[in-house]
C-alpha cells in the first residue's frame, strides 16, 4: 500500500487503463498522488460489485452526518529536510544508515557540546515559507521545548516557539475530479524550524525498547495549517499538496513511508450553525494520505454518534492513534492535562537574521510551483484531469514542458504522456527521468504524425520501440521504411489488387454486407505493411467497392 | 524584553532549570502563540496586581511550586530540601518581579541579548572520529542500539 504514495507516473491508477493500446479515455486517471480510493464509474465497472456497494453506502452515511455537523480540521505537517548534514552538527543526514553511526557529541547531547545552525536549514525554511505565501520573520529565534523521552538525548528539542521563521500564509489547490473537483484555499498559520528526535523501536515481547540516534538532530520544518479543512478529502489533498510543494522545491523527498513527511490531524465537529468549535481530538500514526482520509471520516462518524446520543461530553481533548488494521481510531493513554514544555529561548544559539536581499534572491530562484503550473496548463486549454495529472509530479511536468517547448502540440503531448508513456512506466516501474524516450524524440514523433509523414498507428509502434530501446524517430522511419503512403495512385493500385483477389467478399459486400469494408481495408493495410494513409485508403476503397463494375 | 535577556544570562548558570521553569511557567500558561505581544500583556497583569514580600520592594509573581518544579525536572527532593529550595528560588523570582516593574513601554523589544545574529555552518558532512568511545560510554548499548526501558507515552 505504501507504494501507492511514490510520486512517479506509474502509480496514478493506471491499472484502470488495461492494455496500453486502448486509447486513453478521460475519466480513468486518478491524479491524487495517493489515490487508492477512487470511485469513478470506470473503476466501478472493473471492480467486482461487492466492493462498490459498501463504499457507496459509507459515503452516503457520511453525507448524512455532514448535513447536521461540520467538521473542523487542522493539520500539522513535519517535513524532514534533505540537507547533507543535521540541523546543529555536521553529522551526515542519511536515511537507512547502520544504527548509531551518524552521531557526535552535539546530537548525542553530551556535556559541553554546542549547536551550530546549518545554513541550508534557514534557506529551506525561507523557500518553503515563500512557497506557502507566508510573511517571513526577518528576525526569529530558537527555543527549548523540554520533555523527557529516551529518544531525546538532550532532554529538550530545539524548536521555535513564539517567533517562527514564517507565518500567515496560504496554499491554493484543486480537489481531484473523482472527489468533486473544485478549487480551495487553506490558510497556513506558521512554518518553523526544529530538530528531529531519534527513532525508538518498541519490542512487542520484551519490556525494553531500542533507540537509534541517527535521526536525532535531523532538521525538520513544521507546517501548521489553519483549521480550514472540512472533510477527509480536503485534508488528504492538503497533505498531498504539502508533499508536492516540498518535492517541487527540492527541500525534501516527502516520503511518508520513510518518515520524511509526517502528518498529524486535529479534528473537531460542531452542529451546523454553532459558532464555537467542538472539542479537539488529535490523531497520530497516519502513514498514508488515504489513511488520513479514512481516519478523519471515522472520527467524524464517531464524534457525530456521540453527539446524536447526547454524549458529546464524552469527546475529550486527547490523542488517538489510527489503527490501520482495525480501520478505527483508538485512545492512547489519556494525558493528565496539557503538556508543559517550559519553553525558553535557546541560549546557545544566536538570532536568525534574514536580510531583505537574501529573501529576495531566494524568491527569485524559486521554481514554478504546482499552483502556478496548474493555472498555466489550464490556460493552455488542457482539461482539469490532464492538468492535475501533469502537474502532480515535478519530473513529469518538466518533461511535458520540454516536449511542448520543442514545438509539439499541447493536447497531443499530454495524451501521449498520460496514456501510453504512463502505462509503460508503470509496467516497467520506471520514473520518467529514467526513460529512454527523450523529449526531443517525442516532439518529433508528434510532429511526424501531425504532418502526415507517418500514420497514428505506426507512430504508436515507433513509440514502443523508442521506449524500449531508445533511438531516433527519423532513424526508425528510415530503417523500417515506415513513411506513410499518401499517393492516391499507389493506394488505388493496392485496392484494385485486393478487390480482385477477394471476389467472394466483394459480392457479399455488394449484396448488403457493408461491414466487409473493414475486411478490405485490413487487407490493403496488410499489403502496404500498415503504411497506407487510413483516410485516403477508405475513400478510394469506398469508391471502388461502390462503383459499378 | 529585558526579562528575556536576563533569563538568557541566568539560564547559563547551573541552577538554571529551576529559575527558568518557574518564570517561563507564567509565559507558557498563556497558551496562544502571539509573537511578542504576550510579553507586554503579562507585564500589564503583574503591574496591576499588588503583592508584598518582606525582604524586597514588591513581588507580584506567584511563589514557586517547588514539588512540581522538581517533578518536571525529574529530581527527587526530601521535604526538607523542598523547603530550603523554596526560599532560594523565591528570592530569584522576586528579582524578576522587580525587573518586571520597570517601565519599558518606550523600548523596542529585543528578541535576544546578543546583537549579532549569524554563526551559520556550511552544509558539508564531517564524520566524528571518536564514535566508538561515544558508544562505549553508553552503559546499555547492545547490538547497535541503546537499550532503554519501554515507555510508550511521551509524558
């Protein structure tokens, strides 16, 4: 299941397409980076009926609940930065290293060690803050968040409490079409820099746990959203957009399964019309965007039921864990009161000071962000389905931009990429960057089909060759002699020959079986090795078939 | 903001945990994050509250709850030690009370006491040479991991 999250082209529900030779129909493609629960009509046809009925039933129930109650959802996202070193020391920031090898006195919290801030962390913080349309604090500071836990070597986490590096922003996104589509804007309360703790492995059987401190001190950016989301779908898409932006910016690889993107959900419900918020519940242990959506739906139902039963006071401020197996949220041990972290300014670190020039230079170096790309693709005339697909993965978008930059027609390029190419990548489990088909060759292929040099069908064959082995379009056309036959005289010769060799079918055709035209066309195609221009072929064929002998 | 500066200085001293905890308790009790404004807010509260201490001009800050402080610092104290600490800590808090009496409404808040920011490091990896002795000094280091009691709940 976690593989559905990898943001490569193959994982966008291309199983729905069946074989690659079927021309892509517009409704099939789920463009949610994680879409494991789409309810398109096409999917309904392909999945066994028993799977469709419960899903519809559940979403009806949720709709009913949402007529009486409003869900208020906020999300805290932790993004692990892809810097080379940790936040406050020069240890390597490497996922998957042998335990407790990337350590030093600073990140181990040994006496006398002092933190020194990694300049890249500030740069990434500014980039993300700008990408989220935030106001930057030109002066910010670090604070100590103090609590005791085995994976926290210093007994405190260096974080930013009251003066974060960025605040007061927003993100624009589009809800995938299979969930109703539509544009949304969600507020961002703040973005701040902090360090990660180590990793704990809890033994099921024994009474001890094991701690690996490779991760202690790894830099994080925490993004806190405004409680603007109103449903599981909106929350999941917000999280997807956070991942998309992080990857577009190159500040993180945003892999939920690696832990480089973690989301905690805060959710409350209130009867529609009520001004005060209900009691807020936190949900942790969400390992996938789809899990977020399901957890939120479950929690809405759970809380609504209590309200309906008059037991709203049983909803308490607590942290619940999402149990993926049981598909429900469960209480962690209830905390006695709010945690007291005794924040105070980190005395070992100076202020973080940004100059306006520094900020401006970073703003100038930002890449085109997902939202800007989506709007640009829309303006080019692409439908939302195509827009969401192409802009989802930055590598795909770049490839697409390069192809149309070389002159290829927009809609054709989109179709090829979303159709046959995507299916190929999914089958071979490749990313678009690993593909042997270059942007230049795809552009040439599209041009060759458009100007009639080769037919569409031949084009597809060439595509498969190029995908598998590379090479050039021109080379392949020459090598296999694939140039389309557009000379009417030549086609006429072949038609006459085929007709004369198939007298029986000709009689059947003339006595009413007009469908046999296809048979003749096939024969001519075969004779021409697929090179006859289909339009011309059929025109001439029809003339000959219908002519009086 | 002068309070903050002093805090930074005082926090460098060995007793800092007690001092910082009690003073910051006031700050952390204001749960909403509101930039620098809450500093002024808390100052206003304390200026209007009157309270008296025998040995200082006036103390408007609440007395320390030493047993709670000890709990949060995970330090065990005997009742005698608690009493002893209470007097000492209270004196320091009273000094802060005096500081908070100062009218700083016309002073621009400073985030920190030092004037220059910076001191940033390049993002280039360096392996610490003596990791073996770090690992060797951990009493419960077993099979590449630190072995610790199983605690599932953070606080």
